[in-house]
C-alpha cells in the first residue's frame, strides 16, 4: 500500500462515526486494574489476550466498514446519479436516495437496490463484529479484575 493511501485510510479510521464503541474508558480501566495485578498470573495473561483481541476485532471491523461498505454505498449512490458519499451517514443517504431516486432507469434502480441489500447485510456483519469486540473487552475486564493482586 502506498503512503498516501495508507495515510488516507488512517485518517478515515480516525474519523469513524460516533456510534462506534469508544474503548477509551475501558482501556483506562483495564490498565488501572492491570497495574495492581500479578502480570504473570493465568487470569492476567488471559485478560491481556482478550484485551488485545477486542482491540484487534474493533480495528478490523472499523477498517472493513470504511473500505467495503463505503465502496458498496458509493456504487449505489452513483447508480442513482448521486455524488459519492463523503460523510459517515452513507447508509441513510443511500436509503433516502432509493426512496426518492433522481433516475427512472430500471437498471440503475435495480443496481442501487442490490447495492443497498448487500450493504444492509454488511452492516449487520459490522455490527456483529463490533458487538463481539465489546464482549471481548468486557471479558478482558472481568478477567483482569479476577487476577491476583501484587
């Protein structure tokens, strides 16, 4: 991947929608508790693994959302004569464009409906990945809280 592309993807990841789960408080809590636990205990090691997995799953789902879902949304918007999406409300924008299309071309409407159907399925997957990451973070917090203190 070229540097400008990498920087663009990084900028997009940092501009994720507010609806995405923010782990900042969970990370702070985890680190605060972890500092009081034996780092080599079975629970602390399991907690660290769950913690890292939760962060990786959230990052993976965010990248998937930004790349794959944005591509499908833009394909649907283009089919309807709309400009490609630049905001995080692409899904609702495509849904509104389908409700009030600027074109009567049946092929373009069918293409946009197909894009929206695929997008809807992908959004469910993204939501599931996000929920799994949230569950992993909760598990990490439970495990670190159960680890023996120093």
